[in-house]
């Protein structure tokens, strides 16, 4: 890439209204060292229905990735959490295909979480989402299969996806406080259309537990991949200092 600006691409669910403004605000703290760019594909419902699952087939995602890569990016991230219930191999395969198709290194929200959990040695997790139980139960089972015990969780039984953004940060904060009573080693706010990012720093100070928001961990991981120190982003939680 020409110049010194590191360009990052984010593949974004079409009905998401949270991750773009939050991620842009995070990148704005870097003083022009990096820019972030977005490409959308259709995601309007999160459930185990065939209609919902068909949203995550490769063809539309790779098409969006190809168009995004024309901005000459340092990396592309799938800024979504579908592999948390569909399985890590889904995102591993997707990222391999993105790299083959675009020549950009690729990552995802769920792979960023997994990398952090492994490096931090997290074995007891609190989980907060807006999802249906049919989704949440699969997420918890997938964590258990990888040796991570979800010691407490909350879910809102919403099939969204647009509606996830309509919950206030106060609602999410109360959910985090609830699962914190089980004293997990970290709490994941798992959904990139959920307003966990701006409340993470205050909750971490209040509870003494890392609060790992999906939008935040994706942003931090992409910065690391393009050679920038995520700790340069301040005011958005401890994940930027620890990734």
C-alpha cells in the first residue's frame, strides 16, 4: 500500500447500525495512522432457521470481500459472531477463502475472541447476548467443547438483527452485572450490533473483570494485524491494552 495510512476493511451485517460508528470512533483516536472501510452483505435475522443460516453462505460474503479489497487494504475482518454457534471452522474456512480471493490477510470477531482466550488462559467466562436460546445454547456448548466453561449467561430472546441495536447500554450493563456475580475470569458481550463497547471501561472499573465487547475486540485484532499497537486506542476498554 502507498503512504503510511494502514487501511482496514470490515465485512458488516446489512442490518447492523452499531459497529460502523463505534469502530470509526475507535479508529479516530489513532490520529490518521489507520482508516477503516465497510462492506455489507445481507443479515436480517439470527436464529437456527434455514432462512437465517443461509445468510452465511460463502458466495455473498466473498463478493462483498472482493469489492472491499479494491480499496487496497491491509486486512479484512468478518465483523460478526456467526461462528460462535456455527463453529470456528466456519470462520477459519471463510478467512482462508477471503485471503485466497483478495490477497488480504483476514480474521473475524470469533477468531479474535478465540485467540485472546487462548493467550489469556481464560477458562471461566460470563456471556451476554441478545440472542435466542437456540443460538445461545449452541454457543455455550461450543465453548465447553473447547474447554471454556460459561459460568453465567444472559440472553434477550431476540431474533433481530436490527433490533439488537435498539437495547440501551443500561440494559446491557445490568446483564453484565448479573453474570459478574458468578465471578468469571472475563465477560464477553457477544454481538456486533449490541451497545457494549462504550460501557466496557466503566464496568471493568466497577466489577474488576475484563468486559470484552465484540466490536472492540475486532477493531483491536485488525490493528494488530496491520502492525499498529491496539493500546493506542484509549477509552474503549482493556481489550485494546491486552490483545
